[in-house]
């Protein structure tokens, strides 16, 4: 059953790139896509938090965040793990297709290896890990290469997604160091999405993003609702339930399956071409991640 849940999670998360593209094509700005996604996702998670407090108070392992220090950490994670990458990914998808976005986004574990080396004391880069990182980033270069000459479109779009992936990686390391075990995960997730929305709210007002809501197409509106409810709120709950039960090796399958599902969605619903460069780059990125994982497994073996 865990593998079924992992497949469902990959199918849901993979669809996020499709829904972002539909929202953008329907007249939404990147800031509005990101802000609406956060607001809807946060509302769902806070609804779950409230329901658990009312009907299953004993289900909380940790309380809702209360201290100023904890809220500060959560707000920083919301900025780096949600507000910044959500805007960058949507901005990038204005310039490259959804499938390529998902492939570039899969480079996140490679950045995690780099940042963990500099920000932690027990997760250092070894020669084997370095080889994996180099192979993975070669894949990123292969994906970006066809648009390298387009300095006003594809190249900055691809680089924006890569920067978003690095932001996810920084947040992952920061969560491991400062937030693990100090709050109920779903309550912390609800707080994280809410603070991320607050980071973006002034930008939404300054750019007049929300003023164009009445001009959006129905497809765009439905897409962003699905993006918030399914890909942001519900996916977080599924992920939380899975990490309590599934093995780490099983959870790593999401990294490999997510771009595959996104490429298929893009081809089926957006008529995007699955190029040789995308497949070759994805293969190199996956190979790099596998090399890193093998190095990690060897490091913990007796």
C-alpha cells in the first residue's frame, strides 16, 4: 500500500506543473499563481488542524507553534521553501514548458548535498557524492543547453527553476537542523504556508495581481484551485502520512516518478514535445541522485 501511496503522491505533485501552466495561460501572473496556491493550501491544512483539535485532540504529538522563536523559524522556511520557489517556478514556466520545469526541479537533491556539506557537521561531501553531483548537474546543463542562446526567454526561465530548486534544498537542510520534532508536522505545515502567503501579499498588492481576478478564464481558476487543494494541501498530508510508514528508499521513488508524470501530463494535455535533451538530462540527473544515494548507503553500512 505504501507504494500505491507514493505513486498517488507522484501523480499529484507531477500535475502541479500542468496546473501552473494552465493558470499562466489563463491570464494569471506568477505572483498570483503562487499566492493563490498558498492561500488555498494553507486554508485546507488549517481546516485539518482545527478538525483534529475538535474531534481528535489526542492525535497531536506536538502542539501548534506558539513561541515567537518557532514562528520566526517557520516564517523563514515559508519564505525559502514556498514563497520564493513558487514564484520562481511560475515565472520560469512562462518561458519553458511544464515538462522541462519538472525535470530541472528534480535537481533539488543535488543542491541539498552541497548545502548540507557547508551547513551541517555530519553530512559531508565525499568523492563518490561529488561524482554524483557532477553527473546530475551535467544533466541540468543538457536540459538548459537548447535554450542557452535565448537570453530573454528560455535561458532565464530555466535558470529561475534551478534557483527555485536550490531554495528548496536550503529549506530542507534548515528544517532538518532547526524544526525536526518541535511541532506537529501538519500544524507546522499550515503555519508555513500561511506565513509564505503573508510574504507574498505585499507583492501581490504592489503588482496589482489580484485586481485581474475577474478577467481570468474558468480553466485558470479551476487549475489554481486544484493546485492549492491537491498539489499543496492534500499532497502535504499524504507525504506526512507516508514518511511515517514508508522506507526512505521507497520515498526516494517520488523524486524519480514526479518528472515522468509531469512530462506525460504536458504531452497529453498541453501538446508539449518530450525532447531528447529533456530525456537525456533527466537520465543524468537521476543517475547523479542514484550515485549520491549509493554513497550515503555505503557510508552508513557497517
